């Protein structure tokens, strides 16, 4: 009897939980923690350092509160809209409050509860990214109400289109970790919000530099590390796809950071820390849709293009179009998502020699794949822009969007929260 017990303890866990892969489950558990780490504290510190000192706490609490609200919404209806069986546009409410999701329920070979939690961290960071478009001037109540509507009406449906069996997935759209779902939606949402809310008081008349670059770089470093879970975890397995996704993610981030830094050095005479970390984030956002499909050589090209194009888009949006996208969400994330989604259709091809990727969708040529990628970009852009605009107008009618001029001048930390970030 003793020998039988010893043999049972040595048997793989899959004997006891048929279909469950322990290695894959462990990796996705780790990735889930990494992606949450990207928002809290990564994005919070990154954004917090970029604003003026009188608004630091307002950004931190917005990130924190959005994490809480998004988690609850994802449990109640978000996950069901995104991933339950439905039509090609929306999932049904069959998984309302995770109905039918039990401890032993599987999604592939990992627990469905874990898959839901991993996707929840994406649903947290996407509306949190939009904060950068209206930072330093929107009411806290309006931020929460807008984020609630936006997650249910924009993020969850588009997630269903791309990953939940929707029409874009059926067409063969390649989006490994969220070029359309996360970056285009967040970038377009931030751009529309910046235009509807209007510029900060003094925008274009006086400089509004980051108040704490040490905090910015600390947050950026956390984003870089967390992105390994964001992209590598999207393989949903501890395998070669995850490893390659992590490798190309790192290559693109490093390349875009250096391209941005040297381009800025040549153009303006000095390299800046802000430029390097902004380029890094652009490289990360741009490689996201391509990360499971392209080679390291393809990632190098994607990083170069991300650094050059996103740099110039910052100038176009703020200096030429005079749109106060406060923390450059659209030029970095929106444009990066668009570039990455398009270039996935090219560099995923396995017929490019050194630059060959893992292969296009079944039955696709480069031309047809790029066509599908373009359709995905346009559909995501237009739907996000229209619905975001409607949500903002509804919120404006209900509670108003913007703090008063006096409150903005005083700073949102005191006027909205009766607290200060520093007491030196």
C-alpha cells in the first residue's frame, strides 16, 4: 500500500485534473500578476510623474479606482459580453456573474477562472490608459461614469469581435495581444476625450513639463517588465509562442527607445529621458498585435518605424492640430496600435527570408492579410470614436465633464480629493 501511495504522489497532476496543464496554468498565473503590475503601480507612476505636482494624486486615484470598477464590471457583465457565445458582434449574458464557471471549468488547458482573470487585467489597463487624454481637468465622478460606460459599450464588444469569436476573428484578423482591442481603442478614446473636454488652461501658452521624471522612469520600467506578461501571457501557454513573443517585445521596445532618443538628439540638440521612455512605450504598443506572429528581425523594423512615426505624431497632434492629448495617448498607443496591426499583416509572412514570421492566417496572402488588418483598424477606430463621443456627451449632460476654472487652477488633488501629493 505504501508503494502505491508513493507512485501516486509521483504521477503528473494531469492524471487528477484531466485536460489541465500545470505549466501553462503557472505561466498564465504569473502573467496575470505582471499585467496588473503594469497598471498598479506601473501606469499610475508613469502618468503621475508626467502631470504637474498639484495633480499627482488625482491621477493615482483614477488608476486605482478604474482598477476596482473595471474588475467588478468584468465579473458582472464584461467577461460575458466579450467571451460568452452570442452573435458576431456581442456575446450573450450566459456567463453573467460567471454563471457556470466552476473551479474545474477549463478554457483550453487552463482554468476558465484564470483566463477570465487574465483578461480582466487587460480590461483594467485599457480604460486607465485613456486617463492620459484628459489628465488634470476632468471631474473624478465623470472619469468613473465614463470608464463604466466605455468598458461595457466599447472595450467588451470589440474584445468579442477580435478574440471572442466575433466577425473580425472570423475574417482572420491577427491581433496577438491587443493592437486593436487595447491600443487603438485606448488611443482613439483618449483623442476624442481630449477634443470634447478641451485643452488645459494655459495649453500652448506656457510649458507644462512633467513634475517628477524619476517617477516617470520608474513607472516606465515597470511597464516594460509587465509587458512580458501582457504579450507573452497572451500565448496562454508556456511554450515557444510565449518565448518568441517576449523576445520580440523586448527588441521592439529597446529599438524604439533608442530611435526616439537619437532622433530627438539630432532634431533638438539633446537626448532626454522623457523621449527615451516614451519611445519605449511606443515600441511596446506597436509590437503588441504582432508579438506572437513576427520574427526578431521583423520586430527590429517595427521598433524603428514606431520610434520615427510616433515621435512625429506627437508633434502633429499637439503643435499642429493643437489637441491637448495631455500624456500623448493617441500618438503613442493609438498610432502604435495602428502601425503594429498593419505591419503584422506583412511581417507574419513566412516568405520574407530573414524577416519571416510564424505565418499568416490560413489561406491568406500578404495582400489579403493586410486588407483584413486594415478593415480591423478602420472598424475599431470608427466604432470607438463614435461610441466614445456619445458616452462623453451623455456624461456631460448627467454630471458635467470638467472641473471649474478655479478648481483646475488650484489643482485636482486639493479641489477634488482634499489631499496633496507632497508635504515637504
